[in-house]
C-alpha cells in the first residue's frame, strides 16, 4: 500500500484506538511467585576488594610510581593510576618512569629487570605500590608496598610473602 505524506492509514488508527480502548487486565499475584521478575531490582552483590594505587611515590626517598602490566603472571591492562584486586596473595610487575632529580642512576642503561612484587592484599584496604630505587646497585631495586591505608610501611614490614591460604593477623585498630 502506498501512502501519501501526511495521511495515516485508517487501519492503523483504528488499531491504536482499539488498544487504548481495551486495556489489558492481569489479575494481581504475589511477585514472590516469579523471582526472575524481581532479579533486575535486587541489590547488586558487591565483592570485597583491595585497592592498589600505583601513582605518587616520593622522589625524596627514591620511590617512583609504577604502571602495572602483569598480575599473577598474566598480562593486564589496568588503569595506570590504580586498580582493584580480589583479596589474597598476588604477584605483579610493570613499567616505571624514574625521577632522577634526587636519585641519579648510572647513565646509559634504561631497562632494569626487577623481581615481581608478591604480597597478600586484604579486602577494604588501600595499598600504594612503587619502585624503591634508593640503592646505587640496580640489582637491589624492588617493587614495594610503601603505604597501606595512608600509613607508611616500615622497611621490611611488607614485602614478598610466601603463598598462604589465610590472611595475616589483623592490623591494630585503624582509627
């Protein structure tokens, strides 16, 4: 059927009128009988996570931010400023741009392999990760957790950990 501009077919107009004149009536039923209808309105399940911040650092003490490129042996593409991890033991490595204004390095070499950071990350905590390049010997450079929940981490307090199925003892009350 060919329509001329500005004209509505009578059949469509009548059908629209009929639908409006005869509304669909459905008897009321308990919604709990149809749980699949309620799923879109259910509260989302929020899994606990640890937050890893990889920017910042402290050039005064030769600590640089890092861009994480590998987590648990797998290449990843995460936000260069930070990301979230499920709680538990994880390993990570990445790329670092070093601020040499305070901690000069030997000219010439630009790529220094560093071992993976292996650490246990607890849920609902914020971990700051960076590269400690304070040693003149590049073999001593390490990725470290330098701050947890806004508190600086003492040297040796947090670093590589052995694989473990349970988290470390809870930290003292964080107020």
